[in-house]
């Protein structure tokens, strides 16, 4: 039999703390609430003497907020799962929570049914597995669009540099597989196809300048190898860069 998850609720609003306590006590008997506190300092003090499996914490609190609490818990290498609550639909908070390995992210006001479903799923899974509901699955739709918008903006500015999915996943604190799926969902294209198409369009514009060498042009649009650039260009347009230049001149 799996042990009952021991939970600490951390929120500076009394009504939120008590509301979460009531939801868990009334609907989730598979959980044991061992403490309810008002900020990160109180939580850390408790963790000196008691063991918790799950912390449900607000982001913004006086004295020590949820992000700082998470940072200290991770630095101490405590084996505690963390669910983050926030009234701020801002991807910056999602990024920071993900960076500190939160397992979920819920926006206030908390939807009671959604909260129950999330905790039921968590309780069914063994501690430490990769099956837990991930933070990324809970990122709001509008925030997902903002993420992809930020990535597309990054590509527009940095298309002449080396850009990989792994690099972007690290920059935006997202799992590479999740980022790949999200990019396809929001743009209808695979990441590499989008990047390639963007670079080819920039190359077409540059090819109207007959004084620019193909080797220099290829580097300007993000390809170190002229041979590689020419092969990609022909695959996408049916023409070599030279043939395209002759056609548009």
C-alpha cells in the first residue's frame, strides 16, 4: 500500500488556506494535511522537524515568496513535490516555477473540480515517477500562445545564428518534446521547417543584391556551409541560389 501523501499548504491569505484545507479534507481522504502556514519562512521552519511529500504554495507572499521557498528546497535537495498557485497569468512565473521543478501550476481563483482532479492524479502515481501531471500540461492556452510568440520573435532577431530546439527549450525552461509539440500546435509547422522557411525568405530578399557573395549570404541567414545552404535552398524553391538570383535580376 502506498503511503498517504503528507501535505503542507502555504499561502498568506487565510481564506485561501482554509478553502484548500476544506477541499482536501472533504474530497481527498488519500491526503494528510500536516500543516498550514502563511509564508515560505514558516514552511522552512517546519521542514526542519517534519517530513512532507507535497507542498502547495502561493507564488507571492510576504517575507519569503513561493519561488524563493522552492529555490531553497531544491538547493537542500529535499525530495518534496511542489504545486504552485498564482493569481498572475504571467509566463515569467511559469518559467521560474518550471526551473525549480514544480509538478503543476494552477491559477487563482482555484477551480475546485480541477484542483481535485489534479490531486487525485497525483495521489495515484508513485513518488518519483515521470508520469506525474507536468507543469507544462497546465500552462494556460493564452500563455502557450505567448510562449510561441516569444520564440518566433527570438527567431526573427537571431535567425542568422545557430538555433536549435534544445537551445530554445533551455532558454524558455521547457521540455524539448513539449516545446516541439506546442510549436506544431500553435504554428501548424515543425520548428525546423518554420526556421528553414524563415531563413529561405530572408535569403530570397538578399539574393536581389548581386554584389553579395553566396558564401557570405549563407552565413548571414544562419548557414555556415554554403553547400548546405544551397542544398536547402534548392530543396525548398526548386532552384539553386544562383539560378534564383538570375531569375529575379
